[in-house]
C-alpha cells in the first residue's frame, strides 16, 4: 500500500516541479513608467519584477488576449 502512495506522491511532485519550471520568471527589473501610456507604475507593482505596463494597460492587454 505504501508503494502506491509513494508513487502517487512522486508523480504529484514531478507535476509540480514541471509547472514551476514552466512558470514565468519575474527576475528582470520593472520599469518605472508604462510602455503603453507613460503613466507611473506603482512601487508595489514594480516590486514583483518584470512589470512593463501599468494595471490599466495590462488589463486591456489581457482582455484582448481572451477574445
């Protein structure tokens, strides 16, 4: 019984590891101003790293992608 559980845990861990490896990395510095509209990007948003758009422009971009 423990062998089945161990195998299931191994499969689950491998799945998690693959998902994490494919996840976008936000290690690049954020810009202080939005590339689209030139508005300031809030410090709290910049702290995540890799942010190039303000919240409004990012929202518009994501909505366009869903349509």
